[in-house]
């Protein structure tokens, strides 16, 4: 950070990103140099005495091989020097790396010379192999290996240059408007866009080339991205390093808050007199209850138990609409055979020629008894999303389930995240307008219109008059199901509906979200990023990443090492990587001055931001299932402890999902197979014989904490 500037242009890579690749290349070139030099010295007489070659005499041959050794030596030295320079300084302090662009050019020259001499060497070896009667076979094999490796390294370097080539052009420090003037002048079609908006528009058109959305959709998304990354001269590795620092800070804050809350529940003197292990147990249990209003799941309450069982049973319908991709993911060995057994079924609307999605839906839904599918639509465009209508006779429930993100069109719907005012009537007098996620609201309107046209749901409600109507979905489908519930609830026939949203994104304003608690249940697992992902939380994460980056006082390489499996060798405490604070005046502090400049450039147009990205929230009541690790005594080996995992269900507070949590599992926890696994593990607590609760004297009035 900022981007590397060399050869009179900006590149999408930082000047501190050559350490790891440089170490690898240096080791490889050192090995090549040693192998070639030793083998050449041992067989030099044989080479000189062999004069049947057609390229030239023995002196020329000897010169070529000696030149190869010299070039390998200088390639090794230039790589080592580039690696050393790149490892100096911090992310923002570039002064120790100011000479790197010059040495990169030198290294590029030697890599090119190495490639040329390798091509000549291979031609020479082939000539000897054909015309020389006395052939040093061992040397030939080593020389071939060295030359081919050099050619491969050159090819990888050339491909890397293409990958990191910034097509915006120019030499600058994030001033994209000056980079793109020539592009803007060449096209009047998008003259209403800024130059940086136009750059993002080009990127999105390439990324979503197969999507069906109109060009105006890409323009709106391009404006969102350009506003978010406005004048931020950063590279991908800067983002990765900043995320590692954010995770370390979050873990530190989480630990401190959990200990403080546990001490407020169980005083230290009580621990000394009774059970010393109790406090550590409480710490693990309340770890994911980040606010005082969050409550643990009450397994003694029949309503809570029925809620969990219903959520698990109806999730099969949500899994079913994903079709064959999810079936193959969950059954990689037997999935194809299972699909073949159902290929004779009538195809759903928009299914492929082999009826794979229809077959997969039936295989998933009919794992339970007393269920049936009434209608399936697999039509997938920017507006229309696949959904199915089914009936669970055991629960007396009619269910409409919407599919989550599984296509390019779905991705376009996801990222069209502008906040708009909708036609949805307020549920009470606490607010006057219902705000919503633009892309998801568009999809909900399309499905609502399709449902009313087909009248499948209306007929089902008329036939099964004593059945409940449930709208459900996962991920994008969960967001659509929430807004679809708001829309359909205005229709008298569907006014009694409820909604179960699995891992939903924030899609409505907080007033509407609170008002919907009586008919919407949101289900989240672990540190899933989607329920926490909104424009507001993304901006907060960006600002935190910039702050910690400016406060860091170590190299980016050390941060990466701390984030990998061997991180304990480089320190786990956040203070090992960042300073306690930065100098607000910027006196004699290069990092602070750089940070001030970054903040100045990265500031967004607040009136424009506030108008288009008003905060959205998770709708309804929130059920959160989290994973807890704790230590227990080993059953057979005294003094040895083993890790045990438990899954706890919590009635979470809406504030728990205001901030994005950085974790290796933040993406995995969102997958539907992971979600159903969490739910089923939490369900096992219902029948566990040793399931107990803390003594009444240790309970908070608002919480019930579980302990085993």
C-alpha cells in the first residue's frame, strides 16, 4: 500500500508483496545454480572434446554454458535483493522500499536474459543429443531440467504481469479520474458517469457477462462500488492483511467482554468456594451472547422446542429448491445414482432437459413423511427467482420456499444494495415508510406477481383451510422471503402467514424489522457473514481496516505469518502488530501522515451516502446457533484434557449482527449443509440426559445459561 508504480504506470500489486514469491524464486534459483555449476564442472572436458555439433565450435559451446551460470548467479542475487527490500518497512511506510522499482526492472532484465539463454541452451543440447557420439547423459538431464525450469519461471512471471496489469493506465496514487479521461472521451454513451464509475461499469460487465440484467443495473452497482472504494489506492494483499488485524482485535475485545460478563454473573469469591471450573464453563456458554438482551434457548419451554423442530423439518423444502447442485454437494458419491432414479418425473417450470432439479427436489423433500410438492419453478433471471410450493401434512403447513444465490443473475440481485422506499404499508404507527434492499425487493415483487397469477398458493390455502402458510428461503432466498411476506401479508387470504428466513441478509429498516417479530423468524449460524453484511457494516469494516493498517508497525509478511497455522511463532497479541494509537497531529510519524491522507481521499459524500444507503436490519425474531469449544478431563489418561464441542441455540439480539465478524468460518457457516448440521446438533441437546442448567443463584434475570 499504495500500489506499485514502475515502468511509468500503476500496478495492482504492492511493493511489499514480493517477499513470499521472492523467497520461493530465490531458493529455486539457488538450487538451479548449484546443480548446473557442479554438473558442468564435472563434465566440462567431455563437452569441450565433442566437436560434431552444428551450432559452433567447442569454445562457443563452453561460452554458452558459462554464460548460463553467470546469468543464473545474477538472477539469484537480484531475486534475493528484491526480496530483502520488499520485506522492509511497514504497510504504509514505503521509505525503506523506495529503490524497489529500479531493482524490479533489473530483475526483469535478468529473467528475460535467463529465458533467452535457456532457449539457446535447449537447442544446443538437442543438437548434441543428435550429433555427438560421446554424450554426458547425466549432465544433459540436469541441464534440460535447469533450462526448462527457467522457461517455466519466465512464463509464470509473464502471466503474473498480465494479472497485475492495471488497465486503467497511468501513473498515480489512486487518482482514477485522471487515469480514465481518455476512455471517457472515447465514449459518449456513459457520459453521465464519473470516470471511476465507468471503470467499475466495465469491470462489472465483464464479471457478469452472462447475466440478464439491464445496463442501468450495472451502472447503479458501479456507483456503489466506486463510492465504497473511492480513491483508495490499495491492493488485494492490503485487504487480506487488514482483515487479519481486524480479526485479532475482535478476538481480543470478545475475550475481554466475555470475562467481564462472566464476573458479573458469578463473583470470584463464589468460584473459590464452589466449582472452579464453573466460571470457564460460563465464559464459553455466553461467548456468543454479545448483548444483555440476548437469551439462551430454553429447552424446558415447549414453544422453544417446537420452534427448533419446525425450523429443522421445514428446511428440507428450502434445500430442495437448490436442485441438483446441492444434492451433489451433499452426496458426492451417490448423487448421480439418486438422480437417475427420479429422472422420469414431470419437469418443473424452467428445469433442464434431464429434469435434474425436479428429481433432486423430490429426493430432498420426500425424506420426510406426509409431505408433497405442489409446484416448482426454476426460472432464474435478474428479477425472477426459483421457488417451490409444498405441503407438510404432519405440521399442517403450506410452504413457499425461495432459492438462494446460485447463478450470476442472483449475484447481480445481491449486489444491487441501494436502499429504496417501497410501497409496503407500515405494520404499525412507529414508522411511515418501509425501506428495503432494491435488488431483493425487485425479486420479491416478481415472485408475488407470479404467485398471484398461478394461484397455486391461493388454491392450496382454500383447500387446506386449517393449515398455516409459511414463506421460507435461504441466503438471497431468505431476503426475498422476508419482503415477500410483507407484500403477501397485505392480501387478506394470506394475512395469517409466517416466515422462516435461514441466514437472511438485512433487507428492511429497523422499525419494520422490529414490527415483524410476531410473524418472521430469522435463523443464523456461527459467524455467518451474510446476516451481518450491509452497506453500513461494510463501510465500518473498511474504516476499521484502514485504521489498523495505519497503526501497524510490522511488515505485511509478518502479519500474514501470524494469520497462518504457525502464527503463534510471530505473536498472537494485537499489540505485537499495531501501536496503541496514532498521532492525531501526524508529527514525526510517517504512518500517521499517510493515514490522514488516506482518510481524506477515502471520505465519501455523506449526503449521497445517507440518501442511498440508509441502514437496514435483520427482520423478525432471531434464532442464532453457535459452536462452543471447551476442555474436559480425559476419560482414560489422568491430567490430560481433550476438546469438546457443543452447539448452543440463542435468542439473539439485533445488535449482535450490526458488525461483520472476521473468521475462517464466516463463509462456510453460511452454506445450507453447514446450517442444517448446526441445527441438528443443537437439537441433540433436547434429548441429552446430562443436559442441565446453572444453579438458580447464577442465573441472570434475562438469561438462562446452559452447562453440562
